[in-house]
C-alpha cells in the first residue's frame, strides 16, 4: 500500500516536500486552509496588474530555489531586476545600487565618519566567515548573538549606522527592528549585501507554486483542526474542518506551517519542543498593493523609509522593475510594506483605516499619489517573519536536533526556526521529503 503522508500547509515548503515525494512514487495529500497555494509566495492578476502578496524577489543567494525554477521549465521566467535601491530621509531620496558595498560609501546620506565605519563593518562581517551561517551555527555564532543589533551598534558606531543602515536592513529582510534582533542576524545580512543580485518571476512570484500544484493532491479551504496519535496502530488521525470536514489516518505528517501553529493542532508534542515552538517570535506583516493611473519612471525598485520620518511605511516596491508584463501600459503599481510596529498596531483594523494611514505617507513622499489610485488591496500575514532575537539561535539549534531524533514519522518544514525566507522554506521542504524517503524507501508509481 502506498504510504499515506499528510502535509499541513501549501506554501513553498509544503509544496517542495510534496513534489519530491511524488517524484519518489508517493501520493501525499496537502491540507491548506486558504483558497490559494504558495502562502507568502503567492500572487494574483488584478485588472492586468500582477500583484505579489508578500515575497517579491528571489536573491541570487537562493541557489537551490533558482535551480528548481529551471528544473520546472521556468528559466526564462526568472528575470534579473535592475537592483536599484533608495533610502528616503526627510522626503529626500538617496539612491544606491544593490550588490556593491562601495555604493554606500558614495551615498550622500552618510557622513564621512559613518562611511569609514561601514567599511569596518563590512570587513568585520566578511572575516567571520561560516560563523554567520544561521542554519549551521558554531560556538562563535552563539557568542555573536548575545547582544541585540541595536545595543552593539549604539555602543560602537555612529548613530547613523543604526538608523540609516541597520533599521532599513531589518525592516526589509526581517520585517523587524535592530532592537528586537541580534548582532548575529545583522552581520549575517550585511555580509551578503556586497554580492547581492536580485531576480523575480516575470508572471508573479506565485507562478512557481501554481505550476508545482498542478500535479499535486491539494485540499484547499481545508484547515487541519486536530492531529492525534492512534493506538495501537501508531497512525496519525487528522481531523479537518472547512466545507468538507472529515477524519483520516496517515502514516507520516509534515508540518509546513509557522511553528506556533504546531502545538495548537498537535497536543502530543513533547513539552520541550512545544515551548520552543510557542516561544519562537514572529513579526506580523501587512502588505498593500496600490495600483495608480500613472507611471513613476524615476523611482528605484526598493525604497526604504526611516522611522524618524515615517511611522507606518517600512518599504515601498515599484513593481514595474520586475518585468514589462507586471503593469499595464501607462499605469503604475506600488507595493507598500508596513514597518513592524505599524503592522502590529493596525493588524486588526479595517482595510479602509490601514489604506488611509498608508496613503498619507505615500502622499508625503509622492505628492498627489492618492488622487491617482485605481485600487488598493490589503494582505495580512499573522506570521510574517521569524525574529532572530538575541539568544534564539542557541536555543533553536538544539531544538532542531531534537526534531530529528525524538519524533517518529513527524517532520517539520518552513522557517527552520531561525529565519523566514523562500530558500530556507524550500530547503526544509526538500529535507523533510528526503528524510521520509530514506526511512520508507522509494515507491513504485501506480499504473493508474
């Protein structure tokens, strides 16, 4: 009998696990509470505008994910972006090109003292080598994460480094702040800036998960309510809700959801792991797509806002940089990503309140923007991104080992308990599939 495997969540992690299992002859079932696949990597075509709901790029560092895009026949869809980046201070725009650390030194945003300190920081980050690998931390990694990024920078560097470099970096890459994340996380992100190239998928980030989903058994609008272990068979009973509630038995389960959700649906998790999952901190995220009736030809792709000027916006993405088919002729599309505090404060507010707050700051930066609006679309993500707080990596490294050693036929994919990113999600999904195949072996495909 074909092993019955359940996968909870149809984000890129769950889809990757299912895809590799299907290749090995299994027939996994994916349960997804939403009406779409891809999670934060989903997108939608709205009146000719291709809208990314959250994730909007694939950096060159995402080597496995880019390789998989080519494997799926999407090599031509994977297009490079111009790598333009701006920081706004007091309404003035300061441009740099992503992928060259020397651009920071040329920027008028930083003082001569700050530029010298940026050089020191880049050299220091590069000298740390593999100690900055959050996936495989070393003793030195644990030492580096004892301080918050804000504490480290405030004690050792000019204030501009904290406010003009670290804050935008955390806002864009972690959806958080330097105060709530570690020195290790900051240096790990900084190390890659000097060689960062950015790609995107021409028809929307969701085009990859949608293609993967074509050959998979996915039950949309089917939330998993409860998972329990049956005795004596040792199978897992999964109870689902939604339009077609039912109970089914499975031999193995892959959790491809944010870690705090796991203890909510599986009560038999060991206490130490339950505590680990529940205490993993996430920043919520609100993303708003703003279609307008004019182009903004001189804007950078990624635009960061400083907290001294903006209390709502963290980043603004102009989607025309992602390819010629993203936006109708003569129109514009801006994706506004709220900063962490605004996402927390506004998360439960009605859409019109969120939109109103965002448009106030968009008008400050781009006068008359709100008068050009065709439509706004709000997307909310309760678990936007893991926050790599001081001490997190040490705590979670032992937990990840326990996940492999202690739990029989339970597997975990997603954020790796240390950082939310497409490459990490994809890799953990593939790894979960490998573990299952190693334990259960490859299966013959059904002739039917």
